[in-house]
C-alpha cells in the first residue's frame, strides 16, 4: 500500500503530466504508484528502489538498486521523475537523477509532524518553475518543469516548499493557502 492519497483533482493533474511519457518512479516500493502511473497513461514506468519490488511489472521496468547506482539509459534525460513521500534525510544519488529530469512530480507532506524530503532536496525544487500545486491536508502534489533562468529571480514558495525550511514543524492551518518568499531573498 503506497503512502499518501490522490484526490480527483490530483489524478487529473497527474494524468495531464504523465500521459504518453516515460516516468521514473524514484523510491517505487511496492509498485503501487508505478501501476497507478501506468493507469493514468504513462507509456512506461521505470521503477527504482533499493528493496525488492513485488508485483506484476507489465509496462513497469524494475531497476533494483540505490539511487547512486542507477544510470539512466541513453539519452541521459529523464522525461518525468515521480517522487512520493521521500525520506527526510539526504539520499545519495537522488539529486543527480532529479537534475536529469525535465519534469519532477512530488507527492508528500511537510506539516503536522510529517517531513517528506530535506532542505537541499527542496532547494532543487525552488529553482524550477512550478507548473501545478494541488494542496491537501493529507498530502500535496507539486509538478515542476525546467530550472528558472537567473534573470527570472526567485518565485514565491508554496506551503510544502516553505515548511521544511523552518526550524519547527508547522501545522497545515498555519500555511494553508499561503505563499512565502524564499528566506534571504
């Protein structure tokens, strides 16, 4: 059973960004999200996890290993990277895979005692364009595309991006519906 939930709006948003694409499910676990991505129209899913993955692959290509051991096939570009409920500590090799992604889809929660990701992971996201943000108390969906140009300057952060920068956990109610400046900008 995967962590998190998808609302109908999240499913619609995901479908728009994965349909016809090769999607890398980074931290695929039990393949539940990988299978869901296929159902939502992904052409193929490359499931990456260090643990053995169970299930019927179908349109899912399994790559067992740590992130730093995984090499994308030629070309070096990952069309879409899907990252759901990532660990809250640095994972060697994950940032390098995300740097190769044209689009990154994040599903997670950083309020109410949950932490999905770590500050440097979010720094990777801050400098990308935010295409979609579907907030929800249970978890939020964020979709990023390419990196912003230096002359574009910083963009406002949404709650899931801002909360991991704070020294204390924030509640959903404290950040719901707000945007924030990148600290120091």
